[in-house]
């Protein structure tokens, strides 16, 4: 399973972080975390629908809004930005790793092999009461 940090006890925590970043595979991360069972939209108990619900409620409060939202450390994901769209004129996704930025560019360009975020977009539309 792809994690952000190594579990090898012989490594210093800095080494472990460095190694985790060097070997990070966005595709494996997305497959591990953003497809069922973790992204099971039929259950509100599931972690991904729960995160989307929290984000939808937070942005619906109207307390977080502005011109530019900078998401520092987006990783290879955009689900965290969906409920923010109506509350900011511009959203900037950023990440330390080129592999993650490239994964996001693939989605923006609609290239083959890009991760399919449409179930997430549909779910957010549903919980926000949109068609
Ligand atoms: C927890 S992950 C992102 C997770 C993803 N948004 C999600 O919800 O699954 C944190 C990200 O922050 C990035 N990161 C760490 N330090 C950073 C920095 N100083 N500037 C930008 N990105 C950074 C890492 O490359 C990593 O992709």
C-alpha cells in the first residue's frame, strides 16, 4: 500500500520522508485511496464521502471565501477543491513533487490515463443539492 512515510525503524525520520517522496507513485496512491472501498459513495460512513461532506459544509457556511485560494500540497488530487469553486475566483493547486503536478496536468488536459474525478464531482453536486 502506498503511504507518505516509510515504516522502517532503522531510518531517521528525515531519511524516511526523503525516501517516501523519491519513490512516490501518484497512480498507486490514487488507486489505494480514491477508488472503492475507500471511495464508496453509497456509504456516508466511508472516509471519502465523509471528507467531501465536511468540505461542503465548511464552504457552505460562507466563512471561507476570497479571490485566490492556494492549496499548498494538493498531491495528485482535486476532490478537496470541488466545494471551494463557488467561493473563490481562482484556485491554485500546488505540489512539491513534479509527478503529482504532472498527474494534475493530465486531468486538466483530459489526457488518456488521467484519473477520473467525475464520481467525486457528481457526489459533490448531489450533497450540495445541485442537478
Ligand atoms: C497529504 S499529501 C496531499 C494529499 C492529497 N491532497 C489528498 O487529499 O489525498 C501532501 C502533499 O504535500 C506536498 N508537499 C509537502 N511539502 C510541500 C511544500 N513545502 N510545498 C508544496 N507541497 C508540499 C507533498 O508532495 C504531498 O503531495
